[in-house]
C-alpha cells in the first residue's frame, strides 16, 4: 500500500527489453534507500514495481511486464523522470489516501493553466472510470494523491479538474506536465469497494425478484 505522497523524483537511466517486458535501471535521486531490500515495492508514477537488484549508492533495477506497459505510460523511455514512493510500513503516517499502486487507466491532460501561483489541471479519464470520480473525492495522477474540484461526464470520457499548489509542482513531475500528455490514473480504493458492494446487492436483489 501507498499514500500518494511522493518521496522523490527519480530518473530511468536504462531500459533493456526481454521476452515479456523491459528491465529498468532507476536512479532514485534523493529517495532514502537505506531500508530498501530486494523484493521491496516502490511505486513509479503510481505503478507498484518490485526491486530486483540494488546498485549502490542509490540505484536499483525493476522488471516491468508487457501487461504493465500496456496499462501505463512513462515507464519505458530512458531519461524519463518518475515520481517515487516506497511502500507503507506499519507506523508510517498516512498523509494522502490509501493507494494500491495499481493503475486503473490512462487519462489525457486537456489543459494546465495558471491560476495565480497555482495551476488548474484538467484531465479526461476513460469512460469506465467515470463512476468512481466525484467532486472533492480522491484520485491518483502519476502516483500523486490529489483532490478533484469538478467532475463532468462527456461523450469522450469523464473530465475532472484539480488545483495544484506550488509545493506539489516543485516536488513531483507534475510541474513539467503539458496539455496533450497522458497520465496514469488510480481511482479511490473505497469507491472501488462501494461499487462492488452495490453491484452485488443489485444483482442479488434482481435474482430474488
């Protein structure tokens, strides 16, 4: 589990293809790697990956399957910067919201406009994620826990807006985002379970009737 509070911005320094995916070498920059061991989970732009090799002082390798590449963006190009977060440990502070590190879909940035010192980010999410998005709800964008301001359903998908403060822009990759960019999205974990419970109750009610 994760919180969506980014701990460092790393960089993909090498990409090597293998049968079934790619192996990435990641420079973790200022991420504290002191307690990271083989097999630990680290979220990369919101996608949970397993550390398979440690390269002192602050680099490591991960394998990314073709399925993960199909469902995400930003994890296959050397030189790309990625938002990093280590998995939660017992006793850690939950600063954002409960995040699984499983990307639910890829959205398109429609605009990224300044509002004073802040920025308004507007994203079009795939239609199948629309039912999980609500105004003042939680959503993860490239691994960052954020709060939606507005939500509007359209024929193209669900358009939602987010207000980004200067701190978030400076400590994540979102500060360099541009209109037209594709971003990884994860819906709120609670919304996922509510939808499951409601669908089961509806189906069971229909069957009893």
